C-alpha cells in the first residue's frame, strides 16, 4: 500500500521487505487501512485509562466479528518497587 509518509525503516536500520507469502507474524506489523492509521495517530498524543481502552477494544472486536465477546491479554500490572530490606 503506497504511503505519502517518509519511510522510517532506514532510520531504524531496517531493510524494506516485499511480502509474497501472505500473513506472517515474523514479518512484523500488518499494513493497516488509512482509517486505522488516522485513529492511532489521533490517540497517541493523549493519555487514556488503559483498562477502559482495553474493554472498548474488546467490545469493538466482538462487534466487528459478530462474536458474543472478545478477549485479549490484559495490560500487565505496573511493577511494584522492590521492598527495602530491614536492617
């Protein structure tokens, strides 16, 4: 899918890949439709409550696929600081 955005791969030291194999996890992220790119671009500069975003994403996936519900791995809990040893 052609894009009018500059190619970021050289800045990251990555080479261009021409995918002739279909969907493959080892090839990294998928190419997404412009509406998805626009949505992601619109939210990346905002703070959101991640669990609410997760719930809404699951509901959207369920609705889009006709499923009763959708589940994806929940966000990892924040790391707690290590307890200090008692002297």
